[in-house]
C-alpha cells in the first residue's frame, strides 16, 4: 500500500488526486494501479508515470466522464464528443493505415486519397489535389498532395445580419526518412491527420445539431518536414477565407499534458565560397582556399555564439563532395548549409545579419567570393492567447488533461508559424507515451505514434480543440477577443520592424 507521503513526494501533487489505493507488487519497484479505486486524473497519471518500471492496468488510463462542467456550452461539447466517439474505431483505422504507409514530403499520395475519401464520406465537399496548379519558386514546382474538405451550415432560423465565419483546421500527413533510406511516422503526423478530421467532423455535427451558422475547412497540408507546405498554401491563397485556424501536434513527455508554447522561427542559409585551385605543394601561393573560408566561418560563428542569447540557435554543415577534393589541390569550391532559429521574426532578422557578416568576413579574409542565399523563413508560432485560454479550459475541465505552464518557446519550428501571421491560430502540443523517453524524430516516437494510448490522447485533444473551434463560429464576442489578440500581435511585430528600420 502507498500512503500520502508517496504522492506528496512526487511533484507536490495533492493527496486527493491519487488516493492510498495503490498496491505494490511483490517485485521491487513494480507498481500496479487500480483504476477503480483511483481518481484517474491527469495529475495522478503524471506522478505515476514519473516512476520507472510501472505497469498500468488497461482501465487506469480511462478519462473521467466529466471532470467539471465549467466550459462553453456543455451541450455542444456532448454533441462533439459523441460524434467523435462514434467515429472512434474508423479514426483509429485511418490513423493506422497512414502510419503503415509512411510517405515523405510532397509524396503523400496514399494519405491524400485515404483522408479525402474519408471526408467525402462524412458529407464534406472535397477538393482533391488542392492548389496543385499553382507553381512555386521552390522545388518541386507543383505540390500535388494537398486537399481541402469544406462544410457550411446555414441555420433554418434567418439571421439576416449574421455573417458566417470560417474555421480552418489543418491535417499534416508526411513522414520522415527515419531510419535512413526508409520512412516512418517519427513525428506522429498520422495522429495529426486524424485529429484534424476529428475536429472537423465534431464541429460539423455541432453546427447541425445546434443550428449554428458556420463553415469548417479542413486542409490536408503536405510537406511539413522541411518542405514548407503551408507556406506554399498561404501563397496560393488557401487561408484567405479562414477567420482562424487550429491544429495540434504530439510530443513526448509526462502523460496527458497539453502546452501552448511558441516555436522558433527558422531560416536556412546556403553559402558557397569560390576560390582558385592550385597545386598544394608546388604553388600553393597561387591558390585561393575556399576550405579556409569554411573553417573561418565556423570559427567566427563559434565566437559569435558567446554573445547570443540562449534561445537562439545557429547550426551548420559542410556539403562535401569527396570526389572533388583531392588532397594535393587547394580546394576552390565549397558549400555549406546553415539553419538559424530565434523566438521571433524580428530576432531572426537580427540573427541573420550577424551570421551573414561571419560568412562575408570569411570571404574577405581568404580572398574568396561568396554567394549567400537566405531561404524563405518559417516564422515562430504566435499562439493566440484567447484561443489558448479557451482550449486549455476545455482540455482541463472536460477532458481531464493537464495544461503545462508556458515558460519558453519550444526549440522546434513549424510551417504553421507562418499561418499564425495570416490568421489567428492555435497549435497546442500534447504528450503521447514513448519508450525510453524517445522524442519526436526518433524510432521510438514512430512506434509510439501507432499505439492506442497515443490515439486516445489525440482524440481527447481533438475534442477540446473542436469546442474551441465551435466557439469561434458560435460566439461573436469571443471571436472579437480572438481577433483583438491577433491585431495586437500584428501591431507589436510592425512596431519592432519600424524600430529596427530607424536604428
Ligand atoms: Zn517533425
Ligand atoms: Zn511534426
């Protein structure tokens, strides 16, 4: 048996969230949890998950039916929940199908077809190969795996002055080249895909049952992993009709947590130094050494790091072509690729200027010419605070999840960041259980993305997200708050840009 001290010793949780009814197996450090005797709150599972070598009985992860009614329109939430639960087995099957057909960026054909078919069967108007005719400056020129599923409900009761708002939702689909030469859902985009579906069908049902005016547009967004798929869709105008856009993303961590952290803005920089070849022993003085420019770049950036804030990131690699580098010739053509990351767009602009000077300095020191190509940036996530508050309230009070405090930006980047500069946006992260604490982009995470526990966590988050989306459509005053937050975020950004321009 376990007493209160056990609980209080672990992360300061209260006695009443995890009662004394935990039994200890005969084997040392092997804990069994009886769910019927435990209030299965997020907190209690969190504390227990922190103990090594723990075994849950299956029912221990069941969520309470209703934790607290303090949410927006509980009757709408009941509708959303029963619709998502009704489709639960089909959503699970869809997720597993996508998981077992991992497709790399821009090649998400199987997922495109499976998800489009599913949405068409749910009564959505589906556009396959959405925006595939729109060319991009980047390669590949055409993106053929985006899709769009739309539904609009017009109330029977006339609401003459009422404009219909549109809720956007995103489903990511692409896998990663993990292990090398293969592919897997090591970022759990199969879960994101079905979360988007669940949100869209849940909101659709709530609009119909409660006779609320509104549109929901679910976009299947390709190539999140390095392809900037959503940036292409923004450029093609795919977000123009949305009043807000929401999605969610799994990560590893203590069970049943959600967090609305920001992400880092990121920009790739391609650098090429050109010098002059020469025999490395006979006439090295005639050469101009591009490899020295590379070395000098790394040294300068290593020194720069001491003066960078800890929330900035700079990391680069040399693009070697070994066959072109004979040891007895001064290297005359060398390339590098760098990533820079910062918590804000303005921070990224500042960091870019400082890093570019390192490359220019290296070129000047060695006599090389330098070509510096700064690629299109992915912007930081601007989590809309009004949406975040609403989502967390529902996630905690209805779904029994725990909302983590946001202290820093997450050290990751996503093309949804750019979406949040276009429309009010929310991108909560949530936890799924992984072996050995395996984080995103590991084989352990790919395995975890197929588990029932991960699916159940996704469904809970989707329910909370769906009610948040429903409120955007249903509640004019709430939407005004969301819009005000968005407008003030934009104003801060342009003020900072103005201040920089004046310096
Ligand atoms: Zn990822
Ligand atoms: Zn991802």
